[in-house]
């Protein structure tokens, strides 16, 4: 069971200190195991999820294509402009008639474009920084998708636990039916009481089937998020996640340093700065240096030409203004994300503390709700077998025990999902290997 302490929160929320649970936690997830595909059955541990997301998740695969496209943009930005070759022939002997050799005129020109303002290096800088931005965004997609998978995985484990509870409940009612049939034959209970127990057994059977349907849907959701097909069989069971203790100050620092979206926002500022430098350089007109050779009336001529537009009207004013706006927009986006990080941490820390408190009420000792409800149910069943209590009290004790077990499962799942969310907000999610 997780024991919580008061949180010391640097965000302005008086929560004291908290035992924070990170992703690499949970007894069953500490032992990494290779997946064992068997036909259409895939056995998985929680520690296998990052690799499956990296290899198969559709959203991450799409993000990797964007990274590859950005790498192509870097290659394009590094290219130099091609020289231009022009061949001229003014007079040619056409039609088969006689033509004076002196009338033949032809020439050749080779022009080399010259970029001013170091534009090629600046273009490459923009493309390289954009490629890094797409990599950060791909990491953010990976962590978001892994968080969604982890949430769905927790729901699947909770559904399997609820299915086991429903099966045990049905088995308990089956035993009651058998005991009640003996008592009915001995005329210790009425036919109406026996029918009521049979109805409760039927309701338990329906509840079990409904829970199995929910488990099937949970399996399908996890498989879809992982991008695979087949029957998923979790090796893990639902247990509270455990972790070392971190202060809220440490969480804020980690989030602002390691969260992929924060790092992407910072990289976006670098891209905007590089683009601003490029647009300033684009205001400088480029040159074209051409070398010419021509033959006119058997006289060879040589020459050179320099071509440069005069920046009288167009000095790239519009793109320079847009670059300044994009830089301001990128800075504003970073400030917004950082504010949201602090606010989300404050909110999720409060939720986690509440979940810890709720889970602690179930307890492991005799004073916990689980043990109390089990003791009440055992006592009621013993008394009913010996005719010392009524059917109503027995059914009430059975329902109470069933509700407490389900609530305990829901409390563990709710805590784990809150901690998964905290792990993402604090930047503690795994990153895909490069």
C-alpha cells in the first residue's frame, strides 16, 4: 500500500509533500520481458509498451515521416544554385541556299548566380533547426501516445480485475443456491426466499458477461493504440504504482527541462530567430556573373556581364515583418505552455494526494474496509448456514463485500491513471531511442 506524506509545493498550493509515483514503477513492471507472440495471442508486460508504441503506433509512424521530410528540406537548403548555359545562333544556312560565311553569327554564355548575405548557410540553419523541431514534436507524440496506451492498459488491468471479482461473486451465489436448496428441502426457508437467491445468481451471471464484454473492448482499444492485431494477454496484474519521493520543486524543474512540448516550443523560437535572420538577408539582391563568347563574321568576341536587380521597391519587407511576428508568436506559445505546466502540476498533485487518501482507506489490516467487509460477509454466510440470520442480511453483506472490492479496484486504477498523467506532465515519460 502507498503511504503518503504532506507535500511541499513551490507552486503556491499548500499541499506539503507527496510520494510521487513515476512510470518505471509497479512490482510487475520492474521485470522487463520480451513479448511472446503465440499465434494470434500476444503476451505483454507494461514494460513492453514503449517498444510496441515506438514500432507500431500509427500516430508516431506519421510523425517519423514528418521528420524524414524535414531531413530532405535540409538537403535541399544545402544545395547551391545551378549555373545557366545559353547558346545563341542568329544566322544559320537554312533552306539549302547559299549563305556567305561572314553572315554566320553565334555565341555562348555561361552565367553563375552569386548569393549575397550568406543565404545558403542561413537557409541550412533554418532547415536544420526545423528538423530538430520535428524530432522534438515526434518525441512529444511518442510520450502522448504512450500515455494514452498506459491509460488504456490500466483500464484493461482494472477490467480484468473486475472480471475476476464478478466471477468470484457468481461462484459465491452458486454456493448459496446449493446451500439454500438443501434448506428448502428441509423446509427451513420458503420457495420465495430460494427464488430470490436464484435471481441474485442470475444477476451475477449477467454482470459477469457484461464485464467480459468490457474487457474485450479494453483489449481492442489497447491493440488499436499499439497498432497491432491479435489477442492481448497481460502478464501484469493491477497493483498500485510505487516510486521514489520527489518534491514539487523538483517536478517543476523536470517538467520545464525535459517535457518534449516545452523543448519543442523553445526550439520553435530558435527556428523563428533563424528565419528572421534569413529574411533579413533576403533583402539583399543576388548577383549573376556571366562569361560570353560569340563569333560574328569570323571575328571572335569575348565579354562578361554582371546582372543585379536594384532594390528600389521590393526589399522583402513583408516577409521580414512576418518573421518578427512569428518570433513573437513562438515566444508567446512558450510562455503559455510553461504556465499550463505549472497549473497542471498543481492540479494533478492535488488529485494524486486525494487518490492516495482514498486508497489508504481500504487498508491492509483488520481496520480496513476490505477486511471489515470480508469479515461481515463471512459471518453472515456462517450464520445463514446455521439458520441464525435472514436471507436479507446475507444478501446485503454479499453486495457490500462485492461493492467494496470493486471500489478498491477502481481506486487503484484511478490512482495509477493520475500518476501516469503526472508522469507525462512532469516530463518523466520515456523517450524513444534514437
